C-alpha cells in the first residue's frame, strides 16, 4: 500500500526552512514540512523567570499556538476559551525542555529566549516541525546576540531536530502526514542531537500495543529522518554553529 | 517633512491581497499593507449563535489575533493571559459589525461565517487591513458556498474596505505606518462601501482635539484610499460580486 | 413623526447633575439624562500604573458597570460571568481616553484618578452620560486635592462633554433614548471640548450606510447638545475650573 | 461611652425603605440604614435552575454587589478581578437561603425570582439591610405577578428581617455602624420571622470568645430591632401580605 | 425513632484523631468521625501575607478541599471548574477565622501557618471535623517550631473544637451524619474554646424557623460534644499545650 | 554507590495495593510505592462525553490531583490558582490514554468511568503509581457493574501497569524515589501490558542525551518491574480478569 503522496516509507516529506521571515524577532524561520507550515520566532528578553534570578544562568522557554483555521475544521481560539488546553501545554513543555537540553545556560547570561511556534497550516507533525524550526530560530537569535555583543559564542552544544514515526496499517513509516497519523496504530516522536543521542522518545500505542522489535524499527527510521533535518539546519546556521554534523545525511 | 518611506501624504502603502492562501478554509487571503501582514480566513459553519436560531437568517462574526512577535517587542499571548484583552475585543467587534453591514443575512440561510484575522507582522493599520482582507475572504467563502450549492448568489450588497487616516506633525495623511501612528495627533479609521457611504467613522484625538475642518480633510483622504483598495478587492472577487466598483480608482 | 417623549429633534432630554452624592469618594455626582441614571465617582490613589512609574506624570482611568436590573430584562453580572465583556471594555476605554485628553498629566503628579461610572438605570446614552458626569466627578476630586494641598490648580485644559446623535426613521435626532437607539439607522457618539473641537467621533451605520451630508447634520446636532451639557457642568465646577464656557448654550 | 451618633445601645439607626425605585424591575426598593444604602431589585424569570426543572416548584436566589467606591477606600471590581470573592459568595448564599425559608415554592410555580442587592454606600450592616430590603422587593415582585395573573396570592409564610448586633468595648449594642463593627469583640447577625422564630443566627468572636450570657443578651437586642424593621416592611407591603405583624413594634 | 447507627441523641459518633500521618508536613493528623475522614496538615511558611507585613505578627489561614469521590456521587474538581466554589470559600474562611481566634499572633512571629483540610471521605460534619483536626495539626506544627527554635512556647490561649448539632424529625441531636443532616429542620455548627466560651455559632433553619428554646437545647448538646472532643485533642497535644482541659469530659 | 534505601538497582520499592478503601466509589484502591501514596477511585457515570454520544461505545477518563502538602514544601492548590497546571494535564492525559488502550469500549456501553488519582503523599513515581492503581480501581468498578447487571464481562483485554526507570549517577535504575529522580540524567516512564507489549514509552534526557544502548537497558529494567506489579494487581483482580499473567514475576 503506497503512501498518499507516493513517498517511500522511510522518506521525509519535502521540507524547507526559510530563515529571517520576521521583521521584528531577533531570530525567525518558517518551517514547511509537506503542507504543515509553522512560523518560529525567537525573542530575547534581558531577564529570567523568578525561580532563576541571581543564578547567573539563562533560560529558554517555548509557546505553541495554532491559528483557528490551521486545521480542517475551525478550532476555537484558546484566548476565547480563556485557557491554554492540555495538548498545547504538553507540546510547549516538550519544545522548551528539548531546546534547553542543548543550551549551556551559564554562557547565555541572565536572559530568556522565548521561542514562539505558531502553526499557520497543519497537516501532521506540527510539534516536531516546531522543535526543528525552533532550534534554527534560537541559534539565529543567538547570532544576533553576538552581533549585539551580548554573548561571544553560540552557547549550544549540538544540533537538535525532531520527527515523527509510526506504524500505519501495520507498516513502520517516517514523518506521518495528518491522514496517516490519524489512522496510526503507534505514534512516536523522536528528538535527537547531532551526535546520535536521544533527548526525548515518546511512543504511544494509539490502537494496538507494540512489541520491542517495532520500537527498534521506529527508532531507526526516526534517526534517518533526523540526520536529514539536521543537514537542512546546518545549511542555515552551520556558519555560526561550530558543531559536527552527522555524516549520514 | 517627507514620510519615512517617501510616500505622498495622500498615498496608500503598497498593498497586495493574495487569495487562497489556506489549504483548509472555505475562503482566505493574505493582506499585505506595507510591512503589515494579516492572514484572513473565512470558515462556514452550518448553524448560527443561539440568539439567531430559527430566525432564518445567517450571521457573520470575526475574531482577531496577533502572533506574540508580530510587534517590535514580544507581547504575551492572550491565551496565556487567560482572557481576550479590551483592544482585541474592540477590534473584533468592529470587524464583525462592519462586515455584517453589507451582508443580506436572510439570503445566507442559518449559517455562520467566521472571519479570522491573524496578524503575522504588525506595522500599523492592522484593523483596517483585517476589514479589507476579511471582506475578500468572506466573498471567497460565499463563492465556495455557491459551488457547494448552499446558496445561489453572493448575498453581499456592496464592496467594503477600510483605511486609517490621521494628523501627524500637523499634517493630514493617508494610511499611517506604525511610526506615524504612534506620533499622531489624531487617528481616524474610515470604513466605507463602494457607493461612497460610511459604515463606520472613528476619529480620536490622541494628543490634540481636532476642529471640524480637519475632520473634513481626513474623510476626503480616507475616501481616496478606500476607492483604491476596493479596486484591488474587485480584481479578485469582481467576477462573482456583481456590484459597481467606484470609478475614481 | 414626533419623538416618544414629545421632544424636538434637536432637544436634549431633561438632564440634571447632582454633585457630592457619595460619602466616601473624593469627587462624585449623579447624572440623570431622561430616565438614564449614572453614579460617577472619582477616587484619588497616590500611585500610577507600572508603565507610568517614575514618569512624573499622573493617570486617569475609568471603569464602567451596570446593575443587573438597570435594563429592561435582567443581565448577568460580569463578576458572575468571570470576565468583563467586550462592550464594557470598549466603553471604559472610551471614557478613560476622553477624560485623559483634557488633563495635563505632569501637573497631576504621580497619582491615579479612578473614575467609576455605574449605571443604576439605563434608557439609552449611558456611555455619553458617564463621560459628562465623569468629567464633573474628576474636577470635584481635583478640587478636593487642592484642599488637601496635593495640587495647586485644577490641571484641566478645557470642559469635556458627550452626547449621542443618530438617524431614526430617516430623521437626524439629538440624544437618543433607548427605544430610539434600538431602531436607529445610524448611531453616533460625539465627544467635544468647550472650545468646539472634537475628542472623539464614533459613527456607526446600524442598518444603512450613511452619506457625508448626514454625517455633517449629526455633528451639528451633537455640538448643540454638548454646548448645553457644558453649561450644566459649569454651573457646578465653574468656580474652580477657570476655562471659558461655550457661549451658544 | 456613648455611641458615635448618640444612639442608645438598643436603638436602630434611622431606617427608611423607599419602594418602586427601579423603572424596569418587577419589585424594588432602596433601603437606607444610617448611611448604608442598598438598592434591592427583584426580577421574575419564567424558568428555574436545572436542578429544579420539572419539580413544579419555584426558586429564589440572590446576588450581592458593591460599587467600587461604596467604601472608604476604593475596592477593585469583582468583574475586573475575574471572580466573585469569598465574602460576596458567603453573603449572597445567606440572603438567598434566608428569603427562600419563608417562600412556599410550589405556589410560586416554576419561576425564579432573582434578588439583586447592590450596595451604593456602605457604613456597616450591608448584608442585613440587603435581607430586610430584599424581602420587600420580593413581595413587591410577587404583587406584580398577581397583577400579571401569574399567581393568585403572595406565597410567603411570614415577614422576615435581619439586623446586626455585637459587643463593642464590652457593651452589647444593636445595629452596628462601620466604626463600631470594625472594633467589635463579637459580631452577630440575626435573621428572624415575624412570629419570633429564627431563620439564621451567626455569631462570631472577632476578638474575644463570648459566654452564653452574652449570646442571650445579643439575641434579645436583635429581636427588638427586627420587630421595628418588620413594622417598616409592613407599612409598605402589609396591604398584600396577609400575615400578622409582631405587636411589640 | 432511633438514629441510623443506634447512637443516643446526645452521643458523638466514634471519633479518632491520628497524629503525624504526613511525611512532609510540620504538623498533621487524620480525623475520623464516624465515616467522615479528613486529612489535616499544618505547613509553616517564613512570611506573612502582604497586609500583615512589618506588623511583627503571624497569620493562620486555612484551605479546604474534597476529593471528587469523597461523596456519594462524584463531584467535579474545583481546579477543573477553574474556581473555588462558594461553599468551599465559606468553609475555609470559617476554619481560618476560628483557629486564628485562639492564637496569639505576636508570639508566632512573622510566619504563616497554612492549615490544609482535605476530605478523603464525607459522611456529614466535614467542616467541624476539619476545625477539630486543624487545631491538632496546628499545635503539632508549633511543637515542631519549638524544636526548630523558631518559637519558645506554644502561642495558643485555649483548646478549640467544633461539632454540629441539629433538629431531625423534631428531635435535637448531636453530631449529625449525612443522612441526618440532609433531612434536618435546623442545622447548627458550634465552635467553642476549652473554657466554655463560643468562637462561632451558626444556626440555620433548613426547613422550619426555630424558637429560642430549641436554640438553647442545641447549644447544650453542642457543648457536651465539644468537651468530649477536647479530651481527645488533649490526649495528643496535652503535653505541650499547658491549658486547662474542661472537666466534664 | 548504593541507593538511599539500600535497594538493588533492579528492585522495586515495597509496593502494596489495598482495594476497597472508599465507602462511595464503585471501585477504589490505595497504592503505596515506598513512601508514595495515591488514592485511586473509579466512578461510573451513565453517559459519555458529547463527542462519543450515540457511538454505542464507552469512555474512560482520568483526573490527577495532589494534596497541597503531599510534597516537601507546600504547593498552591490548582483550584486556588484557578487553573489546572500543564504538568497535571499532561499526567491526566497519560493516565486516561493508557487505561483506554486496554478497554474494549463497545462492551462497556455508553458509560464513562472516571478514574481519580489523588496523591496523598509524594516521593517520586506518582504518575506510574496512579496508572498501576487506576487499573485496579477500574477493574473493581467493572466488577461492580457486573454485580449491577450493567455489563456481563470485564471488557479489558490485558493487564496494564507502569513504572519509572532512569539513569542516576551514570547507573540505570528501576523505580526512582524522589531524591533519585531529582538527580537523574535520564528519566523514563514505561507502561506495558501483561503480554509484554508497550502502551507508552516516554524517555527524557534531563541532563545528558542518552545513547540507544542505555535506552535498551532501561526498557529491560522497566519490564522486570512491570511484571512484578502485574502480579500484585492479579492478586486482587485475578479472580474476575480472565487474562494470562506474565510468568516471570
């Protein structure tokens, strides 16, 4: 059974990362993964949250939103609902935690980088696209901080990208589109650094529990996709981020 | 004293309206007015709010949002704040009221058209751009309804567009950019139909009360700009909206 | 077609402003316009909002409320609803903005004057009555501040009053009562200083767009009414507010 | 030590109940107790809350509010705070519970009477004034229902009034004003029917626990005051409420 | 008519107070009254609320909660509802006020003791059990403060306990279980110190107003129960709280 | 480096599951894992959420709470904060999703089972204890439904339990206590059925990214612990849940 867009099971969707798409933000990019489109901006603020004050360390935090008609049917705005929903909070916690894991906070100084990931159009994989693009926006904001003489070097230890994998109709596949994701037996997000180590692995049996062997296959697929995504990140920020890029891609 | 972008005092900024920018929405466009960028989508729902039920009439309502980093400094999300701010509510009431004024509700049937106006980048004039673009998205959604055999004709009486005018450094000007708007003595929004009549006139003395003569000058400038904007709308929806376009433009 | 209370089309309803109706507030009055009754109090606080701190300037802000049974059918309290509605926020922003436009903030010192306008009974024109009465309460509070040796002079540049005008059954009229307002084709609020200049003009086509000539007629009617209202204000605060009163009234 | 206004320890403050002060409400009065002023309105709604549907019984519920400057220093609106405070909720539960205790709900039919008690000016005793006035507004609304042929008789079993008593500087006193209340050792609210039985007794040691003998004295004082208040109620609604009035007053 | 559990009308339900049931809290106990079970913890915080700062005095405050299935049918969490309900606020104000009445705040220093009363299982009398247990948790936390050298003596003037009494089927009874409470004509909470004086008396006619004689009977019953409860408290904290225990028990 | 309680690296803490601890709930248990204590109740409601109506299927949903002093320092109640925090929402979504994965919804009928997991005392591993105990409470509630003749068989496909694993000081360990968890390099939750397949795997690098080999070790440890936990579940519900129990335990 071929995929709806004819891709191979181990192929990413067409993915482009367009940097500098915001007039105002210190760092920004538009991530497009198939028909999913996410605007990522990074804003630098000269203070940290109360629990970090006087620590000498910086902080990175993320917020995630979706335009009401990014989806097939219109969804009520969370501002109108008066609260941020559980799914949104879970996603923004995941994005923030992932990006923080590769940043050396003492080298950032007592500053916060706010990563805003806003989904303009959704077709599956919005949270992993947000992480992949949020990383680029963050590094671009850091480059702006170097130009502003706020820091001297990019305080980032390694590349970081994310993708989704899953089992659809019994077959493990890379980078699920919405129609695949909504029919998946298993759905997994993989977040990994450039040196091949995991930051986060979240696998969920949507329909059927999955054995260890399937978990292994999914991790292989995810790693292949992440190598390719890091190559795209490196094409944009490789000049300032002096970290080795995985060679497989 | 020339304007920062060299325009004449009675000139609009470069304005483009790009239709069909959303995969999912029944009608959509991207409005760009200078550096201000607003995504407008129109979503059709097969029911009306409780106070309209069994009236046989339709409804048009609008929501307005802004990405946190659409502005020069990051603004907290209204979803995080837990409520929709006063400025936002005032704007979305204005957009909805304006669009409703040109729609013949009984011919729409008991359906709601939701107009979502999301500011991706702000540089002044976001609410008037939202009205101008919201009108286009709404008519495109109605065309989609005709194709779907939900309605037979576009139930719209006339074109509708909006622009801002103001007095800056003592000089009346058309279509203020943010740096002009934030220094204006008087700020006025004009919303007008194609046949030259007003839907809404909102003039505010930000610094100095203004005499009747200035009000007259501002209304003239606004009308000139609106004629030009309606010409742009007509280039997109003129094939389905059988209404005379003002000839001045 | 005569008006329901027999007035001429260019006549205000009977209007009385009763000062000092609050035991506790620094300034207060009860405004009665026909059957509309609004309690206005002005409270002086010895600090300003965070965004004004260390500016050396004062601030004036307004809040607007309505008793649940001020209206023909009972309306839910906004405290019970858990949020301040869009209409209320729009009105209190309008009142605050208008009053601030005639106050010289540096002469007020770093103090806030809170204007509370609470509608005890509603019969149309509550927001304009709130502005007319809020002005009186504010000046009375300033007189109290002079007695308290907080300031030396009333830091107010000019009188300020407001009224509504509109087109009902095709006829321009001054000071609409509720039954007129709810049937109006056009509804306009005019806010003007004593020297005849506008602070705010807000005209809305409720049913039918309106041509420029109608706008001109409505502005004339509004100005006539405002002159009469300022005469009533002057009878109360004219002893302390050394500003010329319009002579037409 | 005489009281600040010269009253005897067992004397009520001057109390007047002015009926029919609202244009719109089915029943209404203004209660003035000393300098405390409360507007009470009763609104009839032709349905009951969900938990009472299809019970054949009516419902009486109360809401209590205070204008921001009813008090010596301005208090934030509960609508602005976004929630109804604990004190307000406690008071409106007390008012509702008290009024319900004298109403025969099956004879009311499936209707709700909303009692709104809004404090225009506060000087102690607002909750008991609200109960005393709320009772009058409720009976007046029922009279309106008789005129409307919704019910045939006033479905009320007995008069109901309330007052506060307390121990100030060691001395039991009736009807505490704010300056007395804020210095009281013991504060008690007594709510009683015309036939001398209690609906609610709430005594609180604010500073010093109180022995049984003091409780007895306070109940005596409260009963004396309530008899006098019921006489004032009877002067207004005695023509329609065919219940014996306590003879002591 | 015997009681459902065979008790005499003047008998408490079996009541046990188990101290030190929390690993983390400075003071804690589990109160069981019949089938009602309440966990009480006391937490010491080294600061006071803003309105008490620089007063040199301490503060005691209480919060009350109920597990969703503590009751016969599941009740929605207040966190999910987004607000603390009126009943909960009324109860936590009552608990806090009662406990504060026996504490000498200057001897506590500028510290807050938070009393958390969480109902694990409800069968009537949860608020009075919370007061009785909250007192024990508070004194145990103070003992911990002595061990920590934060204070030298227990700053408590007297024992404090609470119980409910009521009239069921015409008969005055002590310590109502849920089935009794929900059928009671009169429901009263009595809160009293060890020396026999009242802190709070709250009697409510749920069905029928009650005469003075019944009030007297209920106060007698309540006092008997409170003496017995104080004896149970003294068995736990009598070694550190050097206050005379009522001898009747 | 031995563990603080002397356990082997592959040993669970002492774990007991006490069923039927709630008077009112259809199913309930207390789970104790070391010093972590969680009350789990299952409540049966005879309807499903709106999005499931008329589907013929049932629903299982979970809520998670924590007493304010379950933790080493007191945490503000979410009801007082006015909203359910991100961490809580993430946990309750995880619990609900996990339990739903083993239930055959059509056999449940249009009913909802609410699983409430309330942490009485926290010492690490509360979310996995909640899942392990929530499963037992759910099956007990289903047994109650069989007794009530609502269903004929337990509609559960397999056992389900959860535990945490992690890397502390470089060493993979099973079932982290709080002091271990707060110092972990990697933290992973494993949720698995009785037949050895995964429902959810969530691994997070708290400090250091982790290689594939460590992931494998952690999955082995988790599986060992889950087998032991399922044996404890089977001792309670094995009589009604006719599913094979893993033999390793």
